[in-house]
C-alpha cells in the first residue's frame, strides 16, 4: 500500500492542518469585519467544493457555479426577509440546498442533453443572467438587492466567533462528504465517466442520469454556501452572484487541483484569500488570476495538489522493476531457453482455488448469446453483413479475420455501443439489440477495449475495485454514508478485485498507478477489470496484442478458468496460434461476412479460409509453441490484406 | 402585420448580424481545430474598444481606423492561437483544459482592456454614417443597421467563396471533416489552425468596428456576446455555416420582436430560455447533425 495510501494520508494531513488553522483564525483577529470576511471565504469555498464534484470527479464541463449560488442565495435572502423571525442558519441552509437542487435539475437536464462545451456555455449563460434578471425583478429587490441589515425584525441568534466556528464546521462536513462521495460507488461511477464515456457504459453506468446526479450533487454545497453567505453578510445583491465569482471559483478549483478533495479547498483559500486580503493587488488581480488559470490549465492540469504529489507532471518514469527492457529480456530468455514458467508474474497455477467461488458468475443463470443475421452499415460500407454466431456458456468462441473485417464492430453491436441495422442479438430471452450499452452491461456482459481504458491516475487495484463496486450489489446511499452494508459491499469489491488481479498475474502491481504501467500489463488489467464484475459473458477485444510470452500464458490460463466457471467468452484476436489453442469454436469474418464457422480442426482444413484469409501461411496454424505475438499477427494481417 | 413588428424584424436582422459574426468565428475555429474558443466575444469587445480608441481618442480617419482595428484584433487572436491553443493541439483529447484556457485568455484580455480604459462610463463612438433613418413606405431603418447586416452578408459570401473555391479553404474543410486523414494528405494542420484564428479574429474585428457606434465603449460586454453568439449557434445547429447564419438571424429577430411586447431588461434571459427550450426539444438545433460531444 505505498503509492496511493501515502498520497491519501498526505492529503488528510494537509486538510487537517488547514481546518485547524481555520478554527484558530479568530485568535488572530476577531473583530466583526474580519470575521465576516472569513465567513465569506468559507461560503465561496463551499461553492468550489461543489464545482469540483461535477468538474473534477465526473469530468463534466461546468463553468458557471455562480448561477446556482445566486438562485439559492436569493431564495434564502427573500425567505429571511419575509420571515425574519423564523430564519435561523439551519433552516436557511436547508432552503438553500433545496433551491440549489431544483435549479440544478432544471438547468442540468437540458444542458446535459448535448454535454461537452454546451454544458459549459449553458451554465455560464445562467451565471450571467441570474444577477442581470435579479437586478430588474422586484421580488429580488431589483438593483439594490435584499438587505437584511435594514430589516429590523431580522436578528440572528448567532454571531461573532461562535457563528464563524459553526461555518467552519459546515465546511468540514462538506469536505468529509466530498471525500466519502469520491470513495463510494457513486464516486467510482463519476470517475469512470470522467475517464471515458465508453468505459462507463461498459460498466453499466447510464451516462445522462449519472451526469445529472453529479450536477445536482455539485449544487448542494453551493446552496449551503449561499445560505451561509446570506446569514453572515446579511444581504444578497446582484453583485453577490457576479459572473466573475464563477470564474474565480473555477480558477480556485483548477489552481488547487481538480479531482482531489483537497484541491478546491486549497485553491479557494489561495484565490479568495488574495482577493480579500491583498488590496494592493486589486488592479492587477484579474490579470494575475487569468494568467494563473491559463498556466495551470495548460501546464499542470492537476493543480497545486498535483505539483506536490509529482503526479501533475506528465513525465511518467517507470520504476526500475517495470523497465520495459527487463520485461523484454524476460521474454527473450523464456523463448531462448524454452522456459515456460513466467519469471515476473505469478504463475496462474499457484493461485488459490478459492478464487473460483468469488469470481463465478453470480447466481445469474448463464444463457447463451445468440447473434443472428446481424448487419451494420456505415455510410456506404457494409461493415457487418448477415453475421450469425452463438456463444454457449462455459465455452470460448473466437472471432478472427483480417483488419477491417468487422470483428470489433460485432463486439460493439453486442455490447450496445452501435445500433444494428438488421437481424437480432439475444442473451437468453433478452433482446440486447434494443438496449443501451449501460443496460447490456447490467445483464452481466463485460468487455475489454482494444486501447485499454483504465483510469491512469488510479492504481490498478482502485480501477478494478471501482468497477466491481459499480457493478456489485449495495445501495448508493449506504456506500456514501458507510453503513455496515455499504462497508461490506466495498470490502467485497476490494476482495473480488484483488482476486481478479491475482488471477491475471497482476497481484504484484495492484498498488501501482496505471500511468506507470507498461502497455502489456494495462491490457491484462483490462481483462482483470472485466473479470471482477463476475460476468456471465466476457467480450475480449484483442487482449493478446503486444503481450509478452509470460503474459500470454497468464491470459490463456485466465480465459480457460473463466470458461470453466461457466462464463461464455467471445474472443476477438489476431494472434492465430493463441486462438487455435484456446477456442472451442471459431468464426472467421472476411469483409463483414462469415466465411466459415467450426472447431479449430474444421477451420484448419477449410480451403475458403486458407484462400481468403491465411494465404500461404497455413503452416503457422499448426504451431504449438506461440511465437512472439507481433510477428504472427503481422503475418496474418499481411495475408489478410493480400 | 403590425408595422412595429416589421420594423422590429428588420432591427432583429441587424442585431442578428452581430451575433452571426461571433457565431461564424466560433464555427471557423471549431472546424479548423475542434476547439470552442470562448474568447470570441472578448475579441469582439476588443474590436469595439479599438474603434473607440482610434475614432474617439485619436480622431484617426475611418480608413486608418478600420485597418488598425482589424489588424489589432487579428493579432490578438493569433497570439491566443500560439499561446493557448497550440499546446492543446499537440496533445489531443486531454480533458477540459483547453476550454478553461480560452476562458482564462478572455479574462486576461478583458482585464487588460479595463485597466487601459480606466474606470469611467461607456462613451459613444463616432459613426461615419448619417444618423437620419431611411423610410421606405411605413418601414424605417437606420444606415447603421444596413451597415451591420451588410457586413455580415459580405463576410458570409466571402467565406463561402473561400471554402468552396480556394485550395486553402478546401483544405480547411477537409480538416474539419477528418483531421487525421487531412494530415495524411499532407495538409499542415497547424497552419490551418492559425488561419482559422486569423479569420475568426477578422470577423470579430469587423463586428466590433461596425457595431461600436451602437454599443459604446463598454469593456465588459465580451462575455455577454460570447454567450449570445453561442446561443445563436445552438439554435441553428453547431458546426455548419448555414446553422450559424440562420440561428444568429433568428435569435436577433426573436429578441427584437420580444422587446416590442415585453420588458427589454429580460432580453438576454429570454435568449437563455430559448436555448433551454431548444436543447429540450431538438438538442442538435435546427440544422444540426453534429454531435458536439468531443471535448
């Protein structure tokens, strides 16, 4: 547990120091004016914590947190002005939270339909019109805003240092909540989405719903911050939600480091601290912040936190043990000396047998996959033409063919990434071709991607455990609040992930950041992630490409064991000897059509296959010891092109 | 139809022309670089402020002022390309940094302009045109409106010609269609990116110069126009010139017709509501087919 835990602990310590300093701040200076300034900083720091949830955790481009802040602030101020005797801090906070949630839903739902920079521009537009509309509406006090100071009936029960400490208490709660959220299955969903929408969909995450959840959750701290602003500053005017606020909060998140719990808090204290306490800078302030914002966005996307950690810099040096040259040497020795026992990776045979129970398809009965007469056209290209195949539970079915023959397209059709143009795809009774990718994943269909889609800034274990927790049982709320059931589910996900890593021979690298791993290990990591969700059907997209000899051995064993547990495996692969050793049944695609189906022996004897696909290199199929993957696949590719 | 409404429609087309010049800037840059340049509104503001500087402060003649304004805005646009955008073009597909970087650039430019302008209210910018309105029957409009719409139409025609006829324009279209294939074909994508920012800068400069007499010297208008230009695009459909033109003119007309019946203070709010409604009903806009998802 070195890399990641050390990082977490450091983050906790810095947060602890910051909060302690904030609690002790009144010792320095406790006149009313200063306290109000501190309370203002607490309020906007809450907004930054919120923005980080949607931008940092879920990777959605929101630029206008000030819009929600403004709406919630006016809601709280109008209420406090109309019901001055009822307006205590807790009620206002609740009101702010509700107003922010409602506004979040109304703004988020349309803006997220397109997503991307549409979301950024739409939220920015809201941030611009909230103060401009408020400055002409009578309800919000028009251009003079709402002043609770001039409302003689409004007499806050709290004040002075006590109020300030309470505000800091709220900030601590928000930070803890943000941490719990990040490390829950909800947070895992967000991070999968931030990393790649395809990855998230393959794990059963419904994109729109998850983005909207992130957006609404990000509104919560902003709403509470707005209520604290109203209660402590005792006014809310159009300038309180100036569009510049949005840009400062965004700057705070980016400068501090988006995606971590600490980053936005640190950044907010820096940005708003300078804003409030360095008056001399005022005239240069926007220029300085602009330059800092651009500089961090371009040069150091992980902010100050990333700088401290050293993960912000892009140079990913491999630790000596992972030097690719050494892995290369390992392979050469293995081939040269005819050695079969892999050196660096745990031999699959030594893995404990108890694994089987953990990774077996969970109590779902395992039906067959049926692809029947499926077609898919892209423009004028008929990429998949009348393809049928069946994958029975517990068998390995391989799909081979030259580049562009439609193998991956078939995989994408099955897993719901593309819509079919004709035919049908079923798993038992379920019509997969009518489902979105997320729904398909819910049926226990796991897939890997040709280009590994692991989250680079997480460890291998975090990646796999995250997937397991997203797909595993348990309740979202329980997971965030760490109820006993939630903790059990998290622990179980961790165990399953560990087992999956052990089984793929990656146990030694569990705590290594993915960014530091060489390509072959990432590819195996993809397989481990797919296994960790106990799939009933496993779709593997060229898992063997670029693997070393020993890694190939691991992969071979892993696939065999998955099949032995009853999982159906559909294997798309260029490494022909690997396929012929492993598969019970092989389907050969050529230009989108099935030219042959059968057992390896039948395919071996099929003249059409030899003619169209393998050319004069037929003798290679007979190889028992797999030659290096690169060579054979390039031979096959060339044959396919010819 | 009521004559007030007809006059509002004419005024709307002129206002739409302004949005259109910004929307075209977005489109040209996006097609050339796959980047949505948030600073487009700020470049427009720069055009307005430079016009104010040349015409009101320095009393330079119109022809010299036009050259200075266009050169100035185009230069800043090219600086943005070099400093902000190029680092992101080198490493493709990395998160949301580029978007924030263009916002940061807009903030910097605006802060510098405010600093140079000083803290005083907006001032009028002298117009070369007669201020008396033109009457045709009961319809009336101003020379200023003719100039605005004329400038927009001229820019559109020039761009269509450029894209369709010239070799460079065709290369830009190829880049827009498929960046990788364009590169394989030997198109220098970096030059295309510079060219896109040059064209967008010129469009913003023309817009700023033409509208300066109406909007006055207000250095804070950048963000507003950035948003209105975006709404125009979202209405018309992102990525196509046709969408940008129709969306911009449509938005201008809706806005001006609304002003006849409603409270003009809510003008921008109405545009935003329109945006939300369109996103709910037809997220890709009227002519849109393009998924604006690759960030």
